[in-house]
């Protein structure tokens, strides 16, 4: 089934200060009928389609904007050297992370002015909301799927404004997002970030969600790798550099101790699903249920001109 393209909203776009709209379960019922929900899921599914059956290293179109964003992520990575973790810190939440986030907040306008085409500069104040929140919360010193959503919304916002074309989507998934994931993992480790809104062992992952959606899409119809392959450490090591799903598993094995079925029971259960296409459709449904429909996650997301909290009127 063809996925509808995102609308190009640049001509009709009116800069709007994003505001919180979700405070309780009732607001979720409204949210899933909005243009915002529609646009987020359309973007997620377009990337899903673009990375299907593709390896991370497969050649893809790299536009000047894509390259600019990759360079920007390298810049953010470089800043980590400026803010070493503080000594005598508690087990979780090194306060040096706040200095890194402060620098991002101070410089994000300038970074985007450099990276984005001139026509998109009108949206920088709104895009700042999503970029600045894409790497964790400086007050709680935590990171989770809501921050990941924020960075995805930043990319989706650029796409809505016509900054990306369809030919860029593979690179968004397999170049930009892969680099972003490596950066946030580095941040998680360096500053001992708490998992945000973690369900403990009963959640999918302490920090990420989208790489399981897109990573399972990469593996659809793979001749050798099955969902069960994630239980084989050698296979995980062999494929982590080419696949987002396997890289997530590799990272879990790096940071957690004990048997996989004990610390990651949900991922362990998903390994018994027979095909990657079933895993992919299951992960997509779970993304809606566990991220977009969960008040503790989505309450921090703000809505403006890029992601309007307005009910979409469906034609009868």
C-alpha cells in the first residue's frame, strides 16, 4: 500500500510558538485525530518504506542539506570534549550534561541558519523546540523515546517545509538517524543519563524505539537473518554496523549485565516472531501505543504550525 507523501506546507506556513496540549488521557483521544499525529506517522512510515531491505552502507542520495545536518551532528559530538563529566557524581545523571544542553540551546539558531536553505529560516524559532529537546532533558538528566521523537519531528518539520525530497528519505534513516543514534548513545554513557519514562524490564528499550521500527524494515525478506538471530551474539556483532535493530541489541549487551531474557524479556519474546515483516508491523503498532499514545511520553511534545493540534477532517 502506497504511503501518502507529506504535504509541502512552506507557502501556507505561519510561524507559531509551539505549546503543550496533552495533559491527560482524554487529550490523547483528540491527538490521534490531529494533523500533527498524521504528519508524524506519515514521516515515520515514509522513512520505514525508504530503508526497507537496505543496509546502512548501501549507496544513497546525499543532498547538501543532508550533508549539512551530518556535519552539524559532528559539531555537537565535538562539544562533548568541552564538558567532561563532573567528578564525585552520583551513579545516574552527571550534571555536566546541563552545560552541553545549554550550549546547544545557545547555538541552535546559528547552527540551523548555517544548515537550512534561506527559505526555511522563517521556521527556525519553531524548529528550535524540536532540535533542542532531541538529546535529553537537562533538568532530569534523562533521555528516552520522547526525546527521540523530538529529533524525528525536527527532521519531519524540515521535510514538511520542502527541505527534503523523497529521494532524501533513505539518507534521513540510514545516515542522519544512524549518526544521531550514535551521538545519543555516547551522551547516555558519558553523562550516565537516566532512562526517561522507563518501564524497567517490561519496556522495549530504556532509550530508543524508532531504530526497532526502521531496523526491522531493513531486514524484511533477508535471506539469512531471522528475528531469532538477535539471540546469537556473533550474529549481533556481525550485523550491528549494517542494521539499526542489531546495533540496538549490541548496545544493550554492552551496557546491561545478565542473561538477555532477564533484562530484555520483550525483545527476547519478539525474537520468536517468524518474519521481519511481522516484527515491523508489530513495532509500528507498538510505537503508536507506547510512544504516541502514552501521556508520560507525549505530554512533553509541543504543537505549533508544523505539527498543528487541529482535527483532520476526513472526506466521507
